[in-house]
C-alpha cells in the first residue's frame, strides 16, 4: 500500500485535528505568553487596589490625626500644678477682683466659682432704666477706675457718674482654709454741681455658676439681711448686707429694700434677669419728703417673643440672689463675706476696724510704690504720682481669671472645634472693650507687673504657656467662658492655628532674667525649668510656621485675603492690624518686624538655656544670624525709602472708590445692591519694597538689633525727629505723614487705626531703645540721649494731661492734638507710661 496523498480541496475548511494531534511549539508559546500577561495585569490591578485602599485609609488616618492635633495639648508637664490657684495653695490670691468686665465684683480663681458683684441705677431720672453693671463705653461715665490696688489684699476705686460719685473699697483678711474673709464699702456722694441729692439703688448680688447653692435670709418682709451658701471651693459661707449710714456707724439712713431670689442659666444673663424683674409698684417714702414710686426688683419674668423662635437654653440653671437698697446720697454701705472655716476670727471686718485696715493698706501701697518706681525722688509732684498709682492699679485691678474653651480650626478641620478646657489668669487691655486675654498685649502688661510683683508675672506667663497645643501654637485671643464670649463679635471667635502673634512674652521673660542678676531668686529659676520644654516648642513653632520665602526671612500668616474690599489687606496677626503691608498678599512677602521679634526671641532662648545648663548653641547661632546687620540690610533695607521695609507684591496705586452698580432703565434702584466702597488698582503690583515709613521701619532699632555704630541709626534718628514724618509733641506717630496711606480709611467701615495715631506700647519700646543706645558707646550716643529726654517728656506730659482732662487713660492718642481716642479706659499697655516715668527698661 502506497503513501496516501494529502488532498487539498480549494474553498473548503481544513479537516478537524485529531485528538492525539499536539499544537506546534510556536502556538504553545504564544498562548502561554497571553496567559502570563493577563495574570500580570490582574496582579497589578489587585496590587493597585490594595495600595489605593491602604493609601485611602492612611490618608483618612493622617487627616484625622492632623485634625486632632489642633485640640491636643502639649504633652510636657504643665508649668502650673493642677491646684495652683486653689485656696489651699494660694489663699492670698484665691479671692480677687477677677471680673474686669464689671464695674465692681469679685470671685474666686475657680472653674465654677461663686461670683459677687454690684449694679446700680439712679431713681427718678429722665432716663427710664439706667442700670449699670458691665463696663460699657456707652454708659458715658465721667470716669471710673482703681486709684489704688495692690493686686492681692485691697483696692480703692472711684466711679464718677453724671451727678454723683461711688467709691468702692475692699479689704481681705486671711484665715481658715478657703481664702478668708472680705468686706466691701461703697460710699456715695453728690456732685457739687448737682441741684438735688440723687436717690440711688445699689444692687448687690451673689450668683452660682453650675455648682454651689445660695439661701436668702429676709428680715422686715423685704430686706435681704444675708445670704448663706456653700460650694466645693468655699465650703460654707455667709454674706451680710449691712444697713446704709451717713458715714458714722451710729447714724442710720432711711432706705427702701427689695430682693430677688431666682436662677440663671449663665453669668452673662445677670443684667437681663435684673432688668426683666424690675417693677414700678414700690413706694419710696422718707419721713422728710414726698412719697414717690420707684423701680425695684420684684419677680423675674422672662421676656416672651411670640414671633421669634430662639433655641432653648439647655444649660444648668444656678442660684442668683439680689439685694437692692434704695437711698438718697450721701451714704455709705458695707457688705461682709465670712468664711465658715475661719474659726478664730478676732472681730468683724466692718466699721472702724475696716477703716483702720484700709488706712494701713493704703500707706503700705504708697510706700511700696515709691520704693519700686522712685517717682518722688525723680521730681514728680503728687498729682503725677497719683496718676501713676492709678495706672498701675488699673492694670492690677484688671487682672481676670477665666475658664472655658476656645473655638479653634485648622486647615484639616471642616468645622471649628472646641479646644480643651483651660484656665487663664491674665491682665486685660480694656475693661470696657477688650475684657479678655490677648497674647501680644500680655507681654507688655507683664513688663510693668513684673516690677511690682514677679509672682504675678510668673503665674500669668505659666497660664498662657499651659494653653499651648502639641504643635506649639497658642490661640492669640482667649475667649473663655460665656461672659467673655458675650462681648465678642462672632467673626472673631474662631482662632486658626496657622496664625501667630508677636511673641512679646519673651520681653517679660527677658525682664525676669535681668532681675536674677541683681536679685537671685530660686522661684524664678524653678519656674524657668518648668517652662523650658514648652518654650522650646513655642519658639520652634514660630521658626517653622512663620518662615519667609528666603533663608532666614519671616512672613506673618493670616493676612486678609479679600483684596477687593480693603485698601490694604490687614495683618491682624502682627498686632499692627491695618499698618500698610504689601498691597497684594502672597507667599513672597518678607516682614521686618517678625524678623526682629525672632532675632530677639532666639537670643533670650539662648540666655535661658545657658541659665538652666541646657544646650544653647543652636539658639545662639540663630540669634547671631538673624541679628547680622548685613543680612538685615540685604533682606529689608530700601534705598529708595532710606529705611527698613517689608518686601512683597506691591503697588501704591490703589484707592477706594464707589463701585458701579448697573440698574436697567425703568427698574427701581432699591431692588439692587447698595454700592460699596471697593478697591481699584490703577497700576499692577510687582515684587518690591513696600516703602511705608512708620513703626515697622523702626523694629531693628526698637528691639536693639542694630549695632551701636550702624550708619542706619543716624537715618532712623533723623526720621524719628522729623515732624513731617514721625515726630509729634505727644509721641511718635505710627505712620509717616508723608505716606500715601497716612490716616486713610481701610474700608468704608474701618477708620485708620495704625496709620498715624500714637500708641504707647511702641513708644515705650522707642524710649527703651533710646535709653539703651544712649548708654552704649557709639557715634550716635549723644543723639540718642537728646531724643530720649525729649520723647520721654512728651509722652509722659500728654498721657497725664489727657488723664486729668478726660478721666481716662486711652488706647491711642491723636497725632495732631494729643487727645485720647479709641477704647477707654485702656490700662493695658498704655499704663507703660509708669515705666517711662520711673525709667525702668
């Protein structure tokens, strides 16, 4: 049988392969390759999915972790022990006038204290109800403020209303285990210009704050004779309301009495509760006068608004008791607080005993004041000295104790968060307008208070530093508790963790270190040791989050971003608010004032580290670099301005103009938006020096960064002394008269703030710097000495003159007239006038 031939049939399918036929090697490889590539793609896809999931959950974790950092406190041990403010540890500071926002009141340094206070109103006046309680500029009092206050044991305050004066005095007496006793004395006198003796109602009250109880004890149907109570921090206590007298203990005075016993959901509601409990049904009927209906507290009736739905207040209600005494001037009345644990009390702190104690405390205060500031020996007269005593006393009497939670936000938080609860013992800038803590103000406050009582300064700084979070950030404005929050506009409540404030606490620390050399103090060394771990983090936070675009340059974060409405977007974080910076905020900015703050702070960090035996070389190296005058000139000296300057994306060709709103023909105008003042840019900005001569230009001089032989000092002294630039008979103005933005509004609603007015804190730094350069060998030593004498005299004379004429120390002073303006009383940094008088720098 021959071989079979292979048959080829054209157009037909090839015969099916037999089962035992094997594919060729080429086909096997191709199929295997396809299978391998598919598996690779599947494996890659699975890997990518797993990686994406891991990355997604890691990102979620990191975002959650970063979001929590803003409300995570620093892990280092607190500078202050948990009970450092308690009656057992600090009995002499337990009770105090720690409610600066009210005209007169006291409370304990406790998270949930029993608070006491006084309200008053004039009866039979033209005004319907003129209740006074919280410090308000709108009350238009002739003046009010502490004349003497030692910060601990006693105080004397004078409140001048329209036709009468109230003098409020208090004295404390130590004893027992809960902070001891205290007594108030209120004296009312008619003004000589008043045709009739006013009839006044004084309302003394006690209120609990979510814990503690109060019991009213009534005599003669309507007279609240006393209140007894108890709380965790105070134990048992009694408050006695004595009857008014004419000034002699035995000369009783006719009075009408009312009382109110109710509850309050919060301390910020006390004024409203009293107002809504007032009734005209009561009769004032002295034996030698006509019967008249007067206004008195009766029954609290909450306001009813049928058409207004408000969220229900869910806070716990606490006891609130009011004692009202209505009496004609002149009179004197006393209120006595007695602690239940004070068992060996020699006598009651009232009447002649109180008078003797007050006179003793006044004499001690005056002696300590002269020993500290030496004003009499410097030639100041008694009127000058009384003014200086009042300035110091108002800062001491303005010390507040606050407890609560800040509202904060970071870029990792969609909504604001509540900061951990904390306490703050701090001075406040203004009892009427800023009755809360401000970070950069506090450094200036403590420059004065450290001279009077270093313990106050140590404790205040410790409270601020203990509010630091894990990043090293401290909220720059402390709005703690419902009372504080009720005084703040909503847009300023949330604090953002990228925003700084000038680290002025280093000024106060520098002062404490300086005191160590002449008066070694173990307490200050211990304080610095406890402070140092957090201080390192605080400095590090500034040195990493506020850096600028070039090495060793710095930039404030938090500038206003809405460039359409601001003539020059504000830099609130710098403390100098509307002072002219680069017209168009950007990451290219370099800020000379922040550079100088960091140069000064690094030097103080090096000194503290050396004192404590800690590594100091890095801080010293940073200080040497930032203080290098060559670097300073390279980054910030403007040859065009012949001054130090900020750098950024800037144009001076800007103005505020009425925006154009198109209204179609025939359409009513009122249906369209109101035309606003908006910014018009006539020339595009470019990277350049800002060239605004003013306070910012002076910072290398103000903080002693310039070498005493620097030629720049000569130019700075010329600019300072030029009346067409910074010099006035009242102090240095904040912005040169020659600057295009001098006294220009920033928006249609914002008047100029740091654009010409005289501010005492920067003038203090200028006097201090002139004193430094006048006592340091150099070619400009004599010039500095002459300017020092002139500037010191101008500031002291004007602040004193305005106090005599207006009754107040002011936030700022007009550069044309010297008149006080802005918030008042402003016995925050404006009280540094005392240090200028005493030449304490």
